[in-house]
C-alpha cells in the first residue's frame, strides 16, 4: 500500500509516517518545507501548498490511502489564514482523493471543534458543535471536519479522529509552549480548582490513525464518523504542566490568577492586538483562558470498540521519555 501523509514532517505526521514504514508500506509526505530526515528513511517527500489544488492532486497520485494531518494551528491569527489551510486545503484533499480514485481518507481533527468554553467531563461524540467560536483554529477545524464527514460515500470512506493535546519527545507545540513561558516566568495557574484534562502520547495518537485506516472501508461501521482519542487517563491540567516543568528541571509554578481575571486579560489583549495592531500573538486570549481553566476529558469507548484502539503509554513512562529527550536537547 502507498500512503500519503499531509504534514508528514510534523510531530504527529512524522509518527504516522514511521508507523506506516514499520508496517511495510510505501509513504509519501506532503508539506510546505523540505524534510531530509524523512528522505533518509526512504519517504518520498513532496513540497507544496495545501491551498493549491494542483499541488494536492500531484501528491495524491498513485496513493491508496490519505492521512490528512497538516493544519494551521494556534490561538491567534487572521481568520483567512486559518481558512486557507484548514478549510480550502481540506476541500482540495477531498477533491484530489476523488480525482485519483482514492477510497480511504483519515482526517486529524481536534476536540476543540466542540469546545464551548465550559467543562467537558467524560463527554462522547454526540456533543454538538457550538454556535460560536472564540478562535479561528477550532472554527476552521470544525468546518473542515464537517466537510470530511459529508464527503463519505460509496466510493470514498472518511473518518475523523480527535486526539487531545498530543505530547511526547519531539513535540513542537504543547511542550515548547509550556517551557518557553515557564523559563521566562510568564506562566500562572488559572484558578485553584483542579480540572481534569485528557492528553494523548504521540505514539498512541499515531497508532489510532493506523487502526482507523485499517478498518476504513466503504460501508464500514466507522465510515463518516468521528472518534475521540486520548490516553484514557485524565489528570489535573496544572499537575501535567508541573510534571513538564519538573522534567525540564524548572521551578514549580506557585502563583495563580482567577479565571475571570485571565478571561478579562484575554479580552483586553485581543483588542490591543487587533486594533493597534501588534506583532506576534497575545500571551493570553479568551479561548486560551477558558481552555486553561476548564475540564476537558472524553469518553474513548467508541474508539476502543470500533477501532480496537487501546492506549499503550503510561503517563509515568511518557514523562520519563520526555525528561530524557529534554536533557538530550540541552546537552546537544
């Protein structure tokens, strides 16, 4: 089998690529930049833009399955930039699958598509999309997810996975963001009430994608559906952040602010960045303030039942591997 992985040079995309190679499949990666490390593994690397339909069709040529992982992530930025990658890019992937006769499409979504700013405790896939969003990333990912689900038919089987807060060695988003703020003293706990949150070790997230592709056939029970993915062991958010700080030998976070104050700061920051305008992104936004002060953990029984998914990584082993990686980074 030949598989295309959009965003194959990224954190999750790279883990999926390696899993496919271990299973003996041929792999093509499609990303904006060059990735010599993938070429050394025997991966065919194509550069291109998801927003360019011709680029995407070329990437899909001769493939039997597509893992659409690439996306523009972040808590701040222009809506049109997120829409171009996340929505237009997904439209192009779906169209290319049809043009090239590809029958399986696995999409990487996010639990953020259903986040309405309130606690989500043990919820399942029946939770509806919210009426409004406070950030362009979840809004455009929700639009893309709906395109994926609507595309499912007798010739193209689609499925959307929602892994929550992917982490582990090699992370380029979650862990670096925590450590950057921790090293500069800019990290504050939001609220003092423990809120349980799900996390997904990167290897488990990749395994879920491979299982989805294996079970994805026209008319199969998973076609046209979404599945939450996590390690199935929620823990208090600030405990997780504290363990990350500990793994990097950084001091514990002791100061805190109230959720309402963090939200107000986010509202003010967004206004300043929008109307001045300022470069970069705000330290806090309304969306981020709500994410850092609410519970969000999910029922993954559907993934266990329908995909045969069972998370393998314990939190303890994950932190051990993270610490080892961080120390290796420090020592070069």
